[in-house]
C-alpha cells in the first residue's frame, strides 16, 4: 500500500475529489493559505490537485500519491463511498469526506469503508483546516513510528502492550482478556472514531451479533476501571449511533 508523507522536495500534495468548482476553489484556497503542519514541518509547502469525477480522482490518487484526500460523496459517475473503498484497497492516505448528509448510519458506513473523518456541508473553513491538519499529523506520526509502541500512557493510566498490564496511579488494574483487547484497540487509534463494526471485528474477530450491545457492556466495564468518573469519561468517548473514540489527555508512546 502507498503511504502518505511529504515529498522529499518539501511539497505536500493534497487531492480534492469534488464535482463542484466552487467547493474545489474554497478548499484549495483554505489549504494553500494555512500552514497545515505548522512547526511540525517547517518549510513544507502545500500543492493542491483536483478531480471532478470519481474515475479521475482514483487515477490521480494512484499517480500523485497524495498525503491527504478530500472526498465529496455526491460525485456524478460513482458514489463517494465506492471511491473510498477503492482507494483504501491500495492507499493509506487519510481520507477526509465532505458530505451534506447527517445520518449516523451513513457516517458509520463511511468509517467502515476506510474514511478517517468527515466534515458536514456547509462547513466552517477553520474547522475544515483543523481536521485536515489533524489527519496529516496523524499520518506523519504513523509513518514515523510504524512499530507498535511498548507502553501507551494517558492521564494517570499506563497501558503496557507487551506485558499486557494496566496500571492506574501505580496500582495494577485487573482487566479481562476482552477488556484488554478493547482498550488496546482504542488506545492504538487515538482521536479516531472507530465504528461498532470495526471494534467488534478487531476484538471478537467477527461481525456477527449485536455489536453495539456487546460494546456498550464492555465499554462500561472499562470505564469503571480506568476512568475517575465513569459517568463523565475523559478517555473513552461515545459517538452516538456510530462507535467510540479514544481521547487521551496527553498520549505518549515509548
């Protein structure tokens, strides 16, 4: 699979796949005006390329190896969902979806297809740029640290992935194998919404059964063990109707 990273000449390529010229112009202007990676990558410039159809977008994604793909759902020749699935077969580049749709089921389907985040139209330029920046930083971090970290720390909790051990404030926390697998999956995808289907497949190895009900029970168990206030959790956030997101206060890997 192709990886997303700035080119060796200091240029970062972003691909926009959208059939509306005004949206392409808006996104183009927003991305080129912003210092997308800020102090994380001084001297990196943004190069924006675009496509007006699904077929053109897939071709350009293969040819340009973009560091980020902005994908509209309402394309004239194929659905954005199909394009997302196709690109995800051979590329790890983050995909940020633009959509006028609001249904939780549609958002869940996008995440299951491999999208990394979505922005609902009409959108704030500031929010859009912030989400694009977050995806690029996540991609750069993933490529720089491809190996699984030994320890993930968040707040007062330490998750030792090699020793399968969890401590909170220095005290051992007893997790069942399923609880540990669920926490591990969430912690290795910080600030990324994982759908019920994705989590169920990662932890249980299949997608049969009531994934939402299973996860509700086990997430409840986990929150009682690692959260100071399980009713108002800090680390494991619920995306209603979609899934869960791990939000560490200060995640760091060693």
